């Protein structure tokens, strides 16, 4: 088989194999999506965090307090300026000058992280009932972070209103119900 035939076969997805190539490459699984990759990284990071505790914490012994400690630990790597109450820029969305207020993890980042870790926990055999990432204390913590950051930036957080479901009647059904009303009169 010539090289042009091999190239043509591979381009066309032919199942015919060349006789010169006896070693077949194992098929690679499709690459993970960005979400799946991030979820795996987050899960590994949390697992490493538990191992580094003194004494180390087994995943089966993990509870919502470990998750809260992990979220507070992550704050040191944050990039969002959160003004303190005594800061002259507290409540200003666009401060005119730099200040010494701390950088924190943004609420949206923490919320997304908890969502990924919650899913990963269950994918790794944890039950939804014992999922420490779904605990009410985590939701309360995230709500407090959201409100605190919104006040510090002077931008009140407003929950998006859900669109009301409008029931649309297909054209034929509307026509038949109209005809039924006319016949009843």
C-alpha cells in the first residue's frame, strides 16, 4: 500500500490496516472537557489538603468543617480585593487608589469550586446524604462571603429573577379548542 493510499484511508476512516505496521497504538480516551479537568484538579487538591493535615484526614472522615477550613485556606491565593469596614474605599465599586485591604477568593470562584467538589465526591463513591460539600454550613458560608464581598465593593448582590414558564399551545390544539367553543354556542 502506498503512502498516499494510507493517508487516503486514514482520512476516510477506513478500517483497513497497513501490513507494515504490526504495533498498534492503544486508543486514547477523548480529552477531558475543561470542566472535567478542573474537577479532577480540584479533587486532587482537596485530597492533598486532607493528607497535609496534622494528623492526616481520611476522605471517609472528612466533614463540613474540613471543607470550611479548606475554603479559608484558599483565601490566601485569592485575587479579589475585599475592602475592610475601616477602609476609606469600603463600598466603592471603583476605588481611585490602592489600599492595604486583603485579596480573597471571589465568591463566584468558591461557589463553582464547591459545585465541582460536590460532584466529584459522589463520582468517587460518596453518598449524596453524607456529602460534606452539600452541607448547609457550606451554603451559609458562601452566602456570607457573597454578601460581604458585595457590600465591600458597593455592589449589592441581586438574585436573578426566574422567568415564568409561559405555556404555549401548539397551533393545531388552539384551533381545535376554538372550534369546539364555536360548536358549543
